């Protein structure tokens, strides 16, 4: 069967990207299979687990549900875009410091969601963080250490909160 492709252009982690994608391809598949950005994970594929969370124009989305063609003209940030030459992003560092990472499979999505919550909600409380992370499922941690890490970044008590 012939696959219809269309050309899209968007910004990915600060760099301009231009490529052809099948019209039925999802953003997650484009990131992983076309662009080699395998940090964003495939788990449920149905918008239920948050493993595939990325930012699109500053808002978090489940990339397994979004069509790649809808990335045209947008700005995407994935987990690969958080690290700088100076080191891990403060949220990543806090997750490490607080032992919030076990098998790690949920972590790219969890960290993207946590970062977005922290950036958009000054003074984010632990309860608000818990609600905001409800769409990100983890089979390992029980969430306590995840919330400890988020709380430490918000309160500035984590070395992960350095600028
Ligand atoms: S893989 Fe997208 S929400 Fe689970
Ligand atoms: S650390 Fe294993 S699923 Fe979250």
C-alpha cells in the first residue's frame, strides 16, 4: 500500500528540523524511528501512561497520540533537550539525588512533566505536584521519592535546583 508523506518543519530542542513523514505517523514514532531520539519512551501507546511525554509549544503532550504532521511550525522539547554542556537539568539532577529513578523507563516522561509543572506553577505544592503527575505512571518507585525530588527543586533545597 502506498504511504502518503508530507514535509514538515519544526524546532526540536532548539534546532530546526525538516523531514518527510507519513501522514498517519505519530510524533513518538517520528522522534524515535526517524530522528533517533529514543529518550522518549513507548509504553501503552494509548495516552494512558505518560512515558512518551514531550513539550510542544511549552505544553506537555502524549506524543503517542499526536500526529507528526501536527508538529509543523511548532517547537518541541524532549528529554534530550534538557541537559546542557554544564550538566543535567536541575530536575534531572534532583531525581538522581533523591533516588527517584529505578528501572528508569517512566523517567523521561515523568521528568518532562515535572519540569513543566515546576516552570509553570511558582510555589508548586506537593499535593499539586502529585495531581499534576497523575498521568505519569511508574511501576517501581511508589512516587514518594519523585515528589521529594520535585519538592526539593521548588524549595531550592536540592543541589538540583542550581540555575
Ligand atoms: S506511550 Fe504515550 S501515554 Fe503511554
Ligand atoms: S522507575 Fe521503573 S517505571 Fe518508573
